[in-house]
């Protein structure tokens, strides 16, 4: 399966992207990066309120062409920026 676009799936209700009191957390990784034909990249997005409550959680299968962890991390941040009407508070590793 060759994936051309990211496939985002919310595991909870989708977040209210207009809220300004949230922090967005992202993390990403690549499995089997040494073997391009077997490499698989994914990321997770979590949205947490200022009080520390989990508001939303998503998993994302990234495009097949993503084979480096740094690229996967950048995709995770890009996806958050693309869905929010302003630049939210984002924490990544």
C-alpha cells in the first residue's frame, strides 16, 4: 500500500481548534527506516486543556515517502498548524 496523503484518525471527539487555552503535543516515529520498501511512519497528536484534561487524541499514518524520523516529526507539527486557524501552543520532542 502506497499512501500519498496522511491518514488522520481521531480516537476521541475532534478538538475545538478555536480554543486558545490548549496545548497540542505531537510525537512521531519511523519503523524499519533502513529498508525503504518496509519503512512506515506514523505520528500522534494529543490536545490537552490548561487544567491538564485530555481533550482529543489522534493517530496519523504518514505518507509512504516519509522515511526519516525528523521528517515524521515535521509532518506532525505541520498537521496541527494546518488544522488550526492560528498558531497554537505546540510541544514536540
